[in-house]
């Protein structure tokens, strides 16, 4: 199994967590988004979307993080990232989609660059845009956790699910870009702490990846 990834890509981060949680071995191929390698002809041949992550598993090629995670869930069901019951699976998918469909598209690098370069929006206003949409989405996520008795130690129950896999990279992104304060969202802060204590989440962290300038020296 081969994963095209970039250490600071939130979508790649989610897939790395899923792979680590399920104990699936992989070969990493690094695509430097800062240098525009995702738009080079060689990579576009691999993934016409010009994005990461991209998972290649034999003849299977998948380039959307949530689709990759669902594929991994069906390929390697244990340990699970989806509950057994119908309502639980729907709730977990709702929370995951709140991040990947509502929050991330509006604060991703591509739209922010376009706001600056094509529409000449100033850096302070672009940061205001980023904070508005991420804050709005995380506040909605917090409300879901607070109101639903299905919330446990993690987003749903007492084991990580796709919801945790999707929200943790968004929270890391928020902490890095907006000051690191999660106190406004106590349920999210508690879930974040529980996830960060797990080895699978630790191994998937951006600073632990070989392409990160903060990566520890290789033995």
C-alpha cells in the first residue's frame, strides 16, 4: 500500500491516523505542497485532482481522505472506526462530514491563496475569513458533542471513530494557526486530549513525519 502525503496536509493526517490505528503498513511518497509538487505533470498523472492524500493499493487508487478511510474500514474492519449500530454510524459520519465538507473547504490553502492572489484580499482579512469559518464549524461540533448522550471519552463512545480521526487534524491546525486555545470548547478539548494520548495519533502527527523539518533524526 502506497500513500502520497504531505506532513502539514490535514487530509493526509487523517489518513495517516486511520492507517496507524488499523496497523496497516504503507510506503510513503512525499509531495511537497509548499513547492507546488502536487501540480507537476508527474504527480497529476498519479492524481488528476492535484491534491494529497492519494492511496494506491494494487489497482485501487483513491484521492479523497474520507473515501480512503471508508475503504480502509471495509478492508481491515478491526479495530473499527465506525460503530456497529446504524444510528451510531450515521452520527459518526455526520460529525466527520462537518469537518471535511463544511470546515476544511473554506479554510484550505487553495481558497485562501485565491482570495489573496486573484481577489487581492489582504492577509488580515484572509485570516479573519479563516477564523470565522473554523470557529463556526468547531462550535457546531462542540454543540453536537454536548447535547448527545452518545458522546463518551471520544466523539462517539469510548473508542476513536472516524469523527475523532477527522476532527483532530482540524484542531491541530486551529491550535497552530490561531493561538492554541480550545477552552471555549470543553468537550472537544477533552476528546482532543484523549486522542493525543494514543500512540496511533502520535505516530501520525505532522512533526513525526520524515518530510517534516521537525521530524526526529532517523536511527
